[in-house]
């Protein structure tokens, strides 16, 4: 069995020491989708949801979430992010969120991109829950990660 990097010899959780790794430009892209009922899509499009502009608020929530990822995920390193872009797109059957996160550091930003996407989708859910009881969040996934 492959040794887990987040567990010490006694089986206790630990944060991996990345101090010896070189700084690199690291980028990750994640996406996800929330299915909405047609009437909900129409209300979002017309900006008629009582809590406000769903897409803009979701994008801002995703940006905030990326910056707080190490506070939410116990073994995740705090990173100095250089870019967070969250795009919430209204489609005919729901909202697609795509998050791109970048840093110059010793470890990747996959968790930040996934967290940004997840929280943006949860924000759509929260803002629309009064009018749509059938929403489904699905397909949250890492699309790409690179280091240069």
C-alpha cells in the first residue's frame, strides 16, 4: 500500500512539509453545476430573486471561499493567491460555475478551485431555495491543474 503523505508513522494526521519544494506558478480550474427549474432560471435571468443578483453574489462568495480554503480544510496549506476568477453562467437548465485559481507557491491550488466552485453553487442554492425545492448540485470536479 502506498504511504499516505498526510499521515505520520503513528497514523496521526499531519500537514505535509512543503518547505523544500521550489516556488512555482500553480493554476487549477474546477467546475460544477446546479440544476434549476425553468421558472427559477427565468427569475434569475430577470433578476427577480428576492435575495438579489444570484450570479454576482455567487461569484463573490466563490472568491471569498477560495481565500478561506485553509481555514475550512484542516490539512490544506494557507496560500498567497495571486488570482481567483469565478464565473457563474446561467444556462437553460441551471447555473454552471467555473473557478480558476492561481498562486506562486510550493503546493497546488486544487482545493481552492474546488472550494470556490462548491461555495458558489451553495450560494445559488441558498439564494433560490425559497422558489425551487428541486435543485440539485452535481458534477463538481477538477478540470485542470498545472505548474510552471
